[in-house]
C-alpha cells in the first residue's frame, strides 16, 4: 500500500479529511504546440452531455451508469450528485480517449472521490491537479480546479498527454501523472482500483 498524505478539505472551517494519495507531480516545460493543443482541449466549451449514435449505445451507457452508481454510493450518498458526477466523468474520459474505469480507479486512489481534497503538495480536487496546470494551460485561476467538470477535464487531458508522451505505456504515464515515474506503487494501486470498476 502507498504511504498516503494527509489532505485538507476546503470547507468553511477547513476540516481535516482522511488520506489523499497525490504525489509531487513535476512541472515540465511544454513546447508551444503542445501547450496550445492542451489549452485548446481544456478551453473547448461543451456541456457534459453524452451523445449516442443509436439506441444500443444509449442502453449500454444506462447499464454502465446504473452499475457504477451502485458502486459509487459508498463515496457519494446523494443520488443526484452521483449521476451528475458519472455523466461528467463518462463525457470527459471519452472526450480524452480514456477508459472510464481507469479514470474511476485513478480518482479512487488520488482523492477517494473528494471534490475538495487538497494534498500535502497542493494538488486539488478529484483528480488532484497541481495548480501550475491552471497557469500553463488554463486561465491561471487555480480555484477553478475544485469545479467538478473543470477538474475532470484537466485530469483527463493531462493523463492523455502523458499517455501520448509515454507512447501509450500506461504504467509510465500513471507514474508521470503522480510524479513517481518509474516506481511501481502508484501505477499498481491505480490499476488494482480500476479492476474494481470493471464489469459494469
């Protein structure tokens, strides 16, 4: 098991929360074309509304949503909040070309589905986005990283970037996402968590 770090939950009284497992993701220089592409991917305004080509796709999505909602209930008790989260996660993961179960596993490991989680190194939200990303590819407002869709969009776009950079090597991309490239603990934890979200 990975040593976890204490997390602050951004509540009015700043209460302590259980563990958050974000690593010290490294700010790396981005080429102009990469920065532009990532900025465009973040900025593209589109509502998280799943679109389907046929009824079979729609039914498959509804089955997935029902299965995932049941599993997510232990983290999010409010049914409306669960469905909104799942709609957004599905949309943003598909938009970035990522497997939904992988993103769910990553969030489970990173923040245990806590919207306002802050790690000891300052990573924020569900997908534990480091504030420097808001400056590099966003509008500079790191507070927006607590907004659900913004956080999921940043996280999915960043993970996709790392997958491309690591030539689709998921193990190395996950390590880079966490700031522990080449070490097994974090990728193994995410991949194990992903297994628990499969089969829906």
